[in-house]
C-alpha cells in the first residue's frame, strides 16, 4: 500500500502502526505502538484557563456530549498545544476489537498516539487506503474522499518510525485515566513519597509515644519536675500534633474534590498551614446553588462570588 511504511528502521524501538479502516493485516510477534487516524477518535480543541492536564481530563466528557454515541464507553486523552488544550475521545474496546481482526492482540499494543500530532507534517495530502485521503485542514488532521481531489495531486509518503511523537498514552492506563502516561509516573512517585512520609511521621509519633510511656517511670525518677501533668501532656501533644494536622489537610482536600464535577471546574487551589482555598468555575445557576449548599454544609466560607465563579475557604 502506498503511503505508510511500517518497517522498523529504529533498531530496538517499537514498531509504529497507523490504524485505519482499510489497513492490511498485521503479522508481528513483538509489541507495537499504534497511531490512530480520525476514524478512531473524535477531536476537539478548547482555549481554557487551566494549568494542568488532569484538570482538563476531568472535564473532557462534558465537551463531547453532543458528539459521541451514548451507548459506547469512551476514554479521553488531553494535552496542551501552544495556547490550546487538545481533547481526544476514543473507545479502547472498538480499537482492540478491530486490531484483533487484523491480527494484533491487545497485549501487543504498547502506546496509543493520535495522528493529530503530525498536523504540520500532513499539510500535504497522503493516501489512506484506496478511497480516502488524510490532510491537515485549518489545523486539524482530516479525512477526505479521494474523489474530491484532483487526479494530478502527488501524494506524500510517511514513515512513522522517523516521526516524533510526544503525547502517547499506554493502553493499560487508558481506562478511566485522568493523567497522561508521563505525568502518571511522576504523580505516582510523588504520591508514594507523600504516603511514605505520612506513614513515617505517624510511625515516628507512635514510637515516640510508646517510648514515653515505657520510660515514664525512669524519667520521673531522674527529673521530678516532669511529674507535673501539664508538662507530661505537652510532651505527648508534641508527637501527636503532626498526625492530627495532616489528617485535617487530607480531609479538607477530599471535601474540595467532592465539589468538582462536569459542571464545576477547579480553577485554582491554595493549601497552606492555616487554610485551604479553592476557586471553582460554574456553568449554571443550578450548579452554583448546589455547590454553595455543599460548601456551607462542610463549613467552608464563600468568597468572591460571581455569576460564573466562586471561591471557598476553610480554616485548618
């Protein structure tokens, strides 16, 4: 087939396969990365005041309400390009079922990429099977019937192995994933570190308390002044304070997370030793009323309220 070469010229690098409805059968034993054409995803771009991909990922379903079949489960992928957020909706089940019919098992699929990443590269058309053409139009990689183009057009070839892709997602992390693959690894490491820190601090506090209890008699014999209940209690509080403060912070973060939904988008979050403050963008008066009711129930103070945005604060 004229167009895409799928031979591996990159040594030990994974083979990349362009996935489209007219593709030929695949006969490989190793794992491969796949590059989806618009036949297997829905693409939208939005200019949003959001800093992090996980925030954009959380609101992605709301943007696709009018574009997707409600009877099909979709996954979402998001990344930032220049000043816009690129949103992709795709069905892992649809993709894996199709590829199995072409000879590629799901366990052989490594990363999923989207051909939209090659928008600059595809400003000239390339053939996609016998009847379709793929070309970038107004910044979006689009499929066109070949009969609409002149017969004199010279189509370009594309070697996927030599193209640079940066925004892939592992098939294993596609299901219900909020954070893209690279960020997932970083976030997992961070959460592991924080979790270990909390466990360490809690264990240190418990060990210290046990040590105080075991040696209390010896301490009182050596330092009679510690016999004062006030002084003993201050020593105990010193080691339990850390655990109590961290519990309060975690509980407050969980309460804020319950205020976020498809209608309520988190704009900013500030957490310090004294308070937690969240600024949330609202898309309807009904959603605003529900959020205000929930915030008051959780003892949050309402700040800087407007028609489309509100800040809530809680003292820690």
